[in-house]
């Protein structure tokens, strides 16, 4: 299956997305329209690009800007990898557990219809763990929480993933290990917290409507809602990298989509009940409906930090622990290391691919010459390091801009706009140093 299979499903000649919009316009959230539009233009030269020219043979290499949207699978995977890499360098080098807090299946629709409950759901899960550590071990743990609204079948299934330090900082600024999780107690407490959360945030009329669901969720889950926190094996850094990627993963990877015939989509998933791989076929309309439910509301943060990792106390906690570790000679903080994001080129190389800035024709390096950005719907030159680069960028902008009437008159005289390949051929005039 090709890399852009999702784009084909949404925007091919069948115009499924346009049909879906016309049919469900009143029900689609504005943020969904915005994110899908960004996804459609991701990697399109018409939305801007950077220009590189080989210093040896003057070969042209244009790199289109990415949308960095919250729906784009290409951008999500890249951001997930980079976030997990930064995570391993930034958090404490101690054992962490990957904790999962789920809710009853009958309550999922409540959170779908009342999306404002999703942030309190994350807050309550973190509060439950923080209170447990403070009461039992007299420490404040570090928690990084991630919200998943999707299940393996891309259905709406809100649940909270948390990366929790097995231990925490005491009031005196010392580190103390603690690695005991009482699942039975936490399950019942989590059940109580979720049911109270729903009752506390709905109106009287809404509570009367969902009361049968709440009662059923309580009576049919005698042991409480599912809470899982397996012990991690292997090196700490590898644990953190894996959990980080999992927390930030998109609703569905393109590798899971197995077939698309223009009307139906088939994808594979792992059934959590028996652990077997299964397949599901949906109409394109049903598939799109499932996918767009998982686009977060505007400005909603699906990743949040609590305890020692919260913005308010992170710097102070690290400062106290750095002094403590010098005396104990137990290095859990990399205080000497500067953390920075990788460049596009570094991320490509780290992914095992060839250096994108080495010319495949002569093995010389591509040199940055300028860039074009989309401003108010029009392409504009933002940077041009040479006159030749500016002329080339102007020709490319003209190529991507619809022909106006004055240009038609030039065409009648026997002139015509240059094609993209012809534009590139004229770069032999470049004088790159």
C-alpha cells in the first residue's frame, strides 16, 4: 500500500471528503475542517518549500513544507519519534511504569458527546496516582500523561496512558524508590473517580439521561475499571523510548490499511480479547467518521505533565535532586546535557535513510539557497541568497500560480510559461560557492 493511502481515500477522484462534508456539515467540528485541510496540503510545493542546489552539478532539490497537523499520519509519526527521543534525555534516569487507565464501554459515548470531560479525566488519573504515592511513600512522583481516544478498531475509546516514576522526591529534596502498585485498590478508586467526574460536570437533565449507563457501569464492574501497570524490562532508556512512541502514536498507521477499492476500506487490528490479528471492512464514509472523531479540539493538549514533571515544579525538583545525587553518587539527572530538537536532515539520517543533502548524481552537498512561503493564499519569496536563486524562485512561483490574462497575451505572441523541469534545467547559471 502506498504511503499516501489516506490522502487517496479522502481526496481521490471519488471526492469522498467533499461528499462527507456536504452530508454532515452541521455535525463536523470546525477544528476537523481545519486539520483535514492542512493534511490535504501537506508536502505540496504549492504551499511553500525550501530550495537546495548541488554545489557540484547544480542539481535542484526542493523540500516541501510539512503541515505538522494533528491529523496527518506522516507528521504525527515524525513528531512521535522526535518527542520520544527528547523524552529519554529529559526525564529522570530511573525506573518508570507504563500505567493504563480505562473506562467502561458504556461510558464512551458520554465522553464523545461531552468532550470537555477529557481533560478532567487525565487530571483525575494523575491525581489518583500522586495522592497514592504521597500517602504511602511520602514522595511526589513524576507523571507524563497521554490521552488516547481510539481503540484498536479506530473506535472511540478514551483511556489514559501514564509514564510514572517508580519513586519520587521527598519534602527534603531526596530521591526515594517505591515500586508497589495495589491494582485492586486503584481499580475501585478509579471507578469511583470516573463516575463522580461525570456526575459533577453534567447538568441535571443530562445526568438523568445517562444515569442508567452510570448505574450499569458500577454494577457490572465489581472489581472496578481496568488499571494496568506492568513492570518494565530492559534498559531504562529503551523503556522510555518505547513508551514515549506509544503514548504519542496516531489513531491508525498507514501500514494497517490493507485495501481500498474506491468505496470500502479494509484495515487490520489486534483483538485485545484473544490477541489475534483480525480484519475489518468499512465503507469510506464510516471509516472517515471514525477517524475524524480522534482529532483533538483546538488548543487541547493530549500530553500533560504532573508532579515532579509539571512545569511549575520541574526545575526546582531537578535542582534539589542534582545536589542530592552528588552526595550519593547516583546519577539520575543529566544536568550537563543540552537538549535540542533534531533538524529535518538529522531525523532522516537517524531513521536509517541516506543523507538527503548529498547529491545522488555527483555525491557533493546540496546548499541552501532560499525558500518560498504561503502568505495570505499567495506564494512569496522569503529568502533568496543569490540573484539566480531569486529568478528561479520567481519562475517556480509563476509555474504554480494560475495563468492570468496578461500571460495569455504573451502566449499568443508565441511565448509560453516554462515547465518545472525546464526551470530546473536553467539552474546551470547558478554560481554556488
